[in-house]
C-alpha cells in the first residue's frame, strides 16, 4: 500500500503479517530445543493416531485380526512391502493410499527431518557452550587463565582423573572464553563448557552448581589483586546458595583471605598456574594446599639441602634423629649418582651424599648441627644395642 508523505513523495506502508512466517514463531516463548521437541511430540502423536485409525479400519473392512491389521499398517508405513499381507477390498486399499501414503509416510519423513535438525542444533549449542547438560556430582571450574588456558585445563583434568574414584568424574568449565567452542584437545579429554559468567545466577543454574561435588573458582587475573573483588562476588552468590563448603577459591592478595573465610569458603589458595597439581590437592585433600604453599612462599618452612655423607643409618633412623633434635623433617636423600630419592623404604639403609630437609625458614640449622644430631643418634643406637646384648647374656 502506498501513501503520500507531507513532502508529496510516495511512502510505502508496511502491513503486518497475519500469519507466522514459520510454525516456530507461534512458540517464540520456548527455546529452540523446546520448539523442536514440541513439534516432534506432536507429529508422533498424530502419526500414532493415524496408525490406530488405519488398523481399526482394516479390521473392519478386511478379513484380518487386529495384530495382522497393525502389522500391515506398520510395514506399509515403513515402505517395506513384504507382500505376505495386503488389503483386498476397495475401502482397505483406498484408506491405505490416503491414510498411509498420503499422510503417514509424510509425517514419518517430517519426524526424521526434525530429529536430524535437533541433532544439528544440539551440536551447535554444545560447540558454542550454550547447551545445558544434565549433570550432578561433577566438578565446575569458573573462569579461564588469561595465558595458557588450554594447557592448564588439560593438565588439571589429567591430574584430577588420576585420583582414585575421580577417573570418570564430569568436569565443566563456566567461562566467557572459547566462544567458538573448546579446543579439540580439551574436548578429547572429556571437558565441556558453558558460555557465561560466574556472577550470573542463570549461568550457575545452567551448570547445576547445586549438584556439583566441587567448585573451583579461578582468579580472573592471577597478577591483579583487583580480581579478588570479582571472585568475592561469585563466592558470595555461592555462599547464599549454601555451596561455600564445596568451593575452592584462588585469592591473589593474602589480605583478602579473611573476607573469603568469613563466607565459609572451604579452601583458599594462591594462583599457582604452573602447577595445577597444587589445585588438585586443594580440592581433593583440603588442607594439603597449605603445606604446599608454605614450601613455595619461604615464609615459615622450606626444603634445604645438606651435603653430608650417609652410609650406616636407615631412613627411619635419619627421620627420627632430625625430629628428636628439632632440626626438621627429612624429605629425601641424594644418592651417589646425584639422583634425589623421595620417600624411601623406612628400613632401607641409606647410602648417599646429601639430604633434603624441611626446616624452619627463620632458623635454618647449619650442616654441623645436622651432623652432630646424626652422630648422637648413632651413639644412642649403639648404646641401645649394647643394652639388648647385655640383657640376653644375663642368666
């Protein structure tokens, strides 16, 4: 329709469409997956109705039992055409042409077409991180490292799956990264992702945060303490849902730790991206991350190497000697080939050229103190053996 504007130029008036462009527009209040599922259910219902009507009609006009009529209807619908049964009356043949060929096969084709469309739709949603999985008892990782996210997630997943009883646990990443889909390396190890923010309640609901076994909240920027504010907002939302006891949070600044503790966060850890093993320990064995962090920060305890000759003491003797003399905890020894031997057998006699000892950073003992402690323990063992021998010689 054309009308004239104030300037005298023709103006085309757009008339509204009276009908929807496609059936989907009548259900615009539903997500696309809901629309396709709704249409498939409706088509299945209509197809079932046609099968029932055709079966009843064949029973009425043909010399067939109910089972034979149903068998003939379904084989006709599938276009198999065995030929062992066929309609003999004009009414039976006419209904077969109209009901089955005219409507039934058309409906079946539409159902197959919609199913294929749904599969393509689901794949596209999965790749772009917009598919809502039905998950529970899984691990959620919120945010992505700014650098090396692929390598970090790959190593983190492999470390988690190496833990007993965690071999098959689902792992999902909630992130605004990877808008075009996860890299093949991460999909190959079974990781999935949802495109969203941890501060969005709808996104937390989409990843089923309430049913997760563990929730890992990575710092948005491991080098900027301002990212702690973003983490706090997400942690606060999770604490409101009573999920803080399942939460492990990376905190950049130690000054912010009390704020997260007040929320009841289970585990607080510094960002250590080069060692995702520490994050795994924090999640699987809460408290162990404190020991590992202490080894890194050099504030309370640290591993120290002592170059000394070891030849006549068992590992349990060395450990006992250092503890009895308040020196520290023996962690490993260096053999004569220069190899570091961790956690040797307790009764194994140690032969080597050095010890790795966990000592106090504020009071690191000198090597002479350690040598004296071992000599004293040798004397103690010798005295104890003499007492045992004397006891055996007594009548």
